[in-house]
C-alpha cells in the first residue's frame, strides 16, 4: 500500500492513512501513526531505528540492529489482538492482496508479510504472526528516501567495478546531436548475501537507483513484499512487481523474458528451480541481482553450488560477476556501521574455479582466505571482512581496543578454514 506517493505530500499521506484505517465502527489505528511519528523524531535526533516489535497488550520495542529497547514516547501504547488483526485485515484488503486477505479473514494464515509506504514518513515491511503469547507485528523501518550508492561505504574496488566495469558507454546521434549513453555490459549475476537485517535491501536499492539514473534500459524488481519505492515520475523505467499481488512465483521467469529488462532484481531465492532460473536469466544477457542467506563469500559460493549441482557449475562461474556479503554493527557511539566482504569474479578468479571440478567448502575457503588472499586483494578483486575492519578503524568508526578485539573475533568465528 502506497500513501501520498502520487501527490508527493506528507500531510496528505497522513490524512489518507487516517481515512483508510478508520473502521465502520469509528475505530482507528492512531497507535500506528504514533509509532511512525516517534520513529521519525528518533531518526531526526540521530537514533537510527531499524525495527519495531509490537506484541498484543505490551508497549512497543524499538530495534536498532537487533537490539530492542523501550522508549518513553511509546510506553503508553497497548494494542489488543483485535486491533492488530483489524489493522492487518484493512491493509491486506486495500493492498489488493486477494488470496492473502481471504485466507487471513478465515483464520487460515497465521503468518504473513506485507508492506506500506507513506510519503516522507518511511517504508514499513511488516510481518504479522501468532505465537503462544498472542499476535505480533514485526516492522522493518526503511527510509522513504532512496539510499545513495556513494553513501554506503562500499570499498573503492566495488565502486570501480560497479561504475566502470559493469557499465559501458557509447556515443549516439539523437536528433542531430551526439549524446553519450550507458548500458550494462554483458549482463551476469550479482549475489548479495547476509543474515536478515544485515543491510542487503538497502544496498540493492542504492545499486538500482544508481543504475536507474545511468542507463536507459528497463529495470524490473520482483519482491515479496515491495520495499523501497521508486516513484514513477522520477524513475519511469523502473517497474516494481509484488509477488502474490501482481504475479505468482512460477510466472516470474516467463514474465522476465517477455519484458526484456536490462536489469532484474529477484528477491531472496530459496528453491533449486529459483536458483536455476536466475542462472538462466543471467546467461541471456540480463544483469540479475538477487539475495541469499550466507555469512561470507565462501558460504555464498558453496551454498549456491550445493543447490544447483555440479552440472550447473560452469554456467554459474561463467555468469557470476560479484558476491557481496553484509554485516551491520552498532558501535559505542550509536552509529550503524556496515561491514562488507566482496569478491569480484574476473578471468583470473573464474579460471581457477572452472579448472577444479570438485570444489568443496575447504577448497574454496583455502583459495580465498589462505592461498590467494593477499594477491587477490592487491589485484582489486577481493575485499574481506578483515580488510573492512581495518578501513573502519582508519575511519574512526571503531575506536576502542575492546571493540576491535570483539569485531575481529566476530569476523573470524564465521570463517570456515
């Protein structure tokens, strides 16, 4: 559900919310507006709220990178089970989530995902679920403004890859004048990996924004639910399609091909069929961006290979262009600090993987973290979490010896060597 996007007015979005969420009995959902306004105030004061946890009969908890706290402004809120369910029912109905609305209304669905954007207020990805203690809303809070690629502290090697190697320029004559056009070079696959809440969604949104501002091709996203919004008047070439609202998962492959986008973003892939479809699309000249759950580059590569099987190994390494792994850390100054581990697949890396037909977790780990770690870093194709930690220390985002030791141990605990 999008409120106020076409009008481009914050106050209109709030009034629209009030009209939409007022029931025939005269009840409203002002508690949600109070949460939204409190989050906005906290963000203006420098507290980067990432989540809100609302359980029936209990004051909401505000989350900052997986740590949750009570805040004074919300301590008086107590929402009943009936109020939570009425909120979900209205949102599903107005969002045209037909089968989800029907299944929820008859008590068939106990857990469901959806999203809502309010112009100037934010984008909210919401999970409704039930547990032994009642009903719960888990709300992921995203900024309304699209993140800028240059602001996310990616390493310079990834900037060079994304801005110079991923795109190619060509000169064209348009109406008797020469213009420079950019397009994606050769398609391929970019994998973003990390646990839930590690920054994948924000990073991908920044990449799509950069591409939308620099290429003339169509960009299509398939999401469940749609998160960051690309306003059509600003980004006319970006189409956002919500799975189960506009399309079913089994229709994505055919729809993708019929619309022939330059770039396609497909939300988290889970099944072998989805993995293989992503490979197929990436091998047809499209740039495909997708996500999976893995802790580092080694696990990302191994997980993908483990799902698709050895018969698809050559295709995988032929189309793979980059793996980007994410972590978020809340430092002692209250700042959210992004950590990245990135592997760019150039011909040197590709040839090593294609030569060995029996790669396992140990071999991949030894290749990246032992045998070629320094040389790959020097060649500008590998950037480990350890390199990132050194950069964050130089940037004075990590200052205490205690934090340095903790983060070093945190990073090393995820490595399989």
